[in-house]
């Protein structure tokens, strides 16, 4: 396995070992919010892990603010309400005062700053008029590299939009996805597309994975293995186009579900990772010798 993929697998395994993360799939979170994106009262949209964390809450208005922002609007947080942590990364420049060694001065180091935010409906007395529903801002904003990756897939399956579930149908060699705008972020859309493309690599006309083609029943071992392969393939492809940070927590929660079905069988995970690499290589057009053979895990 390439070092980049190894480090992703290691990161996912590490996160899996830290317990369940109850984040949902990207379009479901958004569906629950009427396709609205969680945002700060200032208008700034939350991204990445903050988006997942706030997106899973089911307040009618996905608008959040800090204690101070509530005060500035003449209101306060209702007694007994609990806030939600959000994390932002900042770059801190090392100065002569903070450096421990001379050559550190001027270097920038990332550090995480945590804020506690509350939903507007946890507040009282705010002097603002809440919109009935936020306008849907979502013009889908494609991520060029991710788009190019999908369009460059050799022997691509068909892609249809509509409905509220994502799936790959082997009998029709067809990927079905909810409409692009139903996804909270473009990253969420591409992660889902790459997952289904991962399944499609198992088609008889491509890598011919028996777990996909045998029509194994939902929840069975073969089904779980195929899900792991598809999701790891998506993780690798997200890393290829630089959106892995934005989706990794979501993927971890998903992978964990399937891994539990494989009874925390670590060798199954390694086997799945090797197959996922083959799937990712196929989609990237990096067809190596030995494709189609079972790789020793
Ligand atoms: Zn799947």
C-alpha cells in the first residue's frame, strides 16, 4: 500500500478505536435541516467537523451564536441550555518572546481554538427577526479536481440524480444519487459519489468482485466487506483531491458501523483496504498488473 493510503488507513483505524461518532451521512443531515447549512449568526458557514456536529442537531433554524454574540444582541441564553463546542484552526506565529530557540521565530504553527455556541432557539430576548426559513443559497459549487477525477474514470458507469438515497445497482451498472444540491457541501457530494464509484469497480466488466456481483444480502459478511471496500476507496479518492479532512469524521462513523458487523476483524479491514486501493487505482486509471487477482493481505 502506498504511504499516503497507509497513513489514511492508520488514521481511520485510530479514530475507530476511539468509540462511536454519531455523525450522519451528508445528505441526511441536510435533509433534517430542510437543506440548510449550519451557520454563525454573523453569516459564516460552518465547515468540516463543525458542520457535521452542528448539522446533526435538529433545530428549525440552523443559526448558532456565542454567549457574547447573544449579549451583543440584547439577549441571553435560556437557563439550563447547553452549548455545543466548535473548533477552529488558527495559525500562530512564533515571536521572539514565545520562541524557545532562535530559528523558530517567524514560523507559524496551527493551534485549535474551541468556542461554545448555542442555537438561536436556546436564547431569549435577542433583538433580531429570524427568517422563517433561510433562503437556499445552494448553487452547487463543483470541486474541479474531484469532478475531473470522476470524469476521467475509465469505463464509467451511468449516473442518475433524484430520490433521497445513494446506491449502485450492479444489474444496470448505474449509480444513483440525490440531487447535488441536497448535499450540504460539495465535499459530501463527492465523497458519496466516490463511494458509489468504488462499488461500481466491482462490476463483472471491471474488477469483478464476488461480494458485489453475488448480490449478497444486506448486513451479511460479504455485504459488510463490500461496504468497507467502497468507503475506503472513497477515503483514498478524497485524499487524492484534497478533501479528506472535510469528510474523514463522517467516514469513520460509517466505517465503524460496518467494521462492527465484521466483529472488529482487523484482518478483514486490511483485506478491504488492499481491495479499496485496487478500486481507487482503477478509477484513477492506474491499472497495474495483477488486477483481478486476490492480493495477499
Ligand atoms: Zn455502499
